[in-house]
């Protein structure tokens, strides 16, 4: 009998398109591909035999963040390095196909449904992957990895099992080097100014936010936002501190929606209280996914605390911009949201990151695996994650790349993570995980903040039990429910205090009626089947 994995992690480290449309597009293609995938035959062997030049198309996120004066993301240093060092020696033209980051699932569904998806695609959304598997839209990559992927096997050893569906390696999951999801930080200089300690509990944190609101230590003229970055994903540490963990089984953790977990209502009620007291961003509901609003609030010394992605203030550059505006500003990584027994539960990532796939319509599966295997060579990882030695980074005596704090380096590396897609996080060593942790503290100016951020983000972290049986209802309703959760949060948090109970029950009822119940029941059945209970 399998045992669910729900162990705390101590290592430092979710379709608006109709299913019918996607199934029709994914299940057919000009090469007659089927659900079984084509293995090596998914490539065009005649071209390789004749030495003809191949065009390999690769998905690339467009984050709309190219620095002024720099070449487009399809022609920059990283793209040129890939073409020169992989493409040209292998008689392959590598062509990047850009997809807006904030619309990646919707755009990918269109490409897959039309049979025009790139040879290499990826997403972070597991139900989307499961839909492609179920509809026969993906190539079985197992035989190709065995033949052409020795580097992939070595580097991605911990993550590759997460790409096996229905007994076949349909997906190459990127290795998530750092598994921490979110970390709360606070303006330490504001605490010092008010002679306040680091908050250690949820109650202490809320009281500190009240002090920030009342005393305005940043001298914002009443514009202070004590606590920002309010969305469903980033509020889980706070909400988790209210869960009644002794009542939650592994099956519940996997199958029951967050809104129905025992204690969740109390967590969202605290957020409602904080909103009505003016302690959180009053305009949080207006921010789109990947909005830069919070970053600007930090840079302008308006935000006193937030729970962004772990180390986001460093790798997105807004801690450095804050220091440029206010050299005395200090951000401190903290872990304040606590249960009555002193635990700090929070979700952390599984060891897999992005799900990398080769559509069944692709005729270049061999070239795709060769490309990803080339990417997994340590020398290429070093360049794709750090750029040019002496220009964007320097090597320390113990073999760690340290990024240079120069405009030239920043302009070269602003979106490096979208090229080395087999890795989520800086990677140095297969043998020494601590070196990988150190490597992710790549900015020497914020090394302590980064290490502390990772440690806090991992503390008492949990992952969901692993169940790899596709759930039809989840495939059908996942995107609809995810989008509705944004409305739920906005309505629940902004409700008048005397209307909270009514609004909460109403919105949860709507959620369950529009697919939540079907997903929950489907996941429960899948859990029972997977663990043979």
C-alpha cells in the first residue's frame, strides 16, 4: 500500500477553453500522433539522416519587462548563446515562440487545440497537463530520455518521477531547487523606530500592523499600507495558522477545498477584520496576476509588510530599488503566522517546477530532448543562469557564481530563468544541496536576507499527498474555479463585518455548485484508488 507524503520539509529549498476544443486539437495532428506518443518516431528521422537543417520551436514567457534599449527576448544574449552553442553545431534553428506570462494557460490551450504548439511547451498548471495526457496530446518521452538524456537523468533525478502519468514519461518536470513558496517580510527599520520586536505569532503580527497604521513610521502622510500582496495563494500561511490540523486527514488535505478546511473561515475572517481596520491594501482586488503594484509600494516605502514569493524582493529587484531610494530601509524575513501549539504551517512546493512537454503533433521530439539534455550540462547551466563571467558574474574561491551589481549585468540577466527551463532556481551541484542554497543567494548585498527568506519559507512546510490519477472534474473546472476564487476572496475580505458570515457561506456555496463539489468527490475517489484504500 502506498503511503501519502505529507511530511514537513526541512530542505532549504493551477481552462477557460472548452474541454471538447482542447481534446479535438490535442488528439489529432498532421503526423497522426496518438495518446501513446511516438517516442523516437515523433521526430522526422529523414531530416536527420539527410543532414537537413531542423527548426526547433520553443515556448518562451513574455513578461513585458525587457529593459529599454535591449534586444527582444528572442534575440538577446541568452537566445544567441543557445543558437551558437546548441543550434549551429546540431544543424538546428532554435526559434522562440513568445506567450504572455499572465495568459500562459489560455494561450497554450489555443496553440495545442489548433495543432500549432511549439515543439517544446511548458506550464505550471497540473490540471492542464493532465488534460493533455488524457486527450492524447503529448509524446511519451521516456524512450527518448533513455537514449538522448543522460544529463537530464542526472540533474532532474528528484523531479522526473513527477512527470510520469499512466505509466509513461509524458512530462519532464523542471527541478525546483528551492521548495519554499512564500515568505513574509517586514520593515525592520520601522520596528526599530517604534521600539517593537519581531512579531512571532499571528496576534503579534496583527498588532504590529495596527501600530504601523496608527503611528505611520514611514512618514507616508497617511498612505501607509501595513500589509500588502493580498491574494489567495499568498495568504495561505496566515490562513493555515487557523486550521485545525488534528481534524485534517491526508485525504482531506488533498481533496477538500481550502475554503472548507476546518478553521479556514476564521482565517479569512481575520483578513476581513484587517481590511475593515485599514490594515491591508484597500485596492488589492484590483491587481492583476503578476501586477507590480506591491513592488512599487515597497520601493516607495508605503508597504510595511507582505508575503510574496520567497526571496522575490531580491530576484525581482525591488529590495535594491528600495535601498536606492532609502538607504536606511531594512527588510527582515519573518515567520509570524502560528498555530496555538507554536507551529508555522505553510504550503511548500514539491521538488518539481514547470511541466515541460513535447506535443504529439511535434515532429522534432528527438531534437527537443537533445536540446534539454544540452541545457542540463553544468557548463551551459552556468551560462544560462549567470551570463558571462566578468560581465554579469564572478566566481568565488569556492566555485559559486556571484552576480555583479551593474546595469550591464541586470540588463543581461533580467529574465534568465525563462531560458534554463529545466530548473526553477539557481543550480550548482547534484552532490551538495547546500551549494545550491548558497548559489540562490546570488546577490551579495542581500545574502543574509535570501538565506533567512528560504529558511522561513521552508519552516514547518507541507506538500499535498501525491496522486497522479487525472480527475476529470478537476480538468473541467480547475480554471473556472481558480478564477472564481479571486472574486471570492475580494467579496469575503471586503464584506462589512456584520455581513461576513452570510457572504462567506454564499460564496463557498457558489464555488461548490460551479464545480467544487464535483472536483472534491473526484479527488477523493482518485485518492482512494491511488492509495488502494
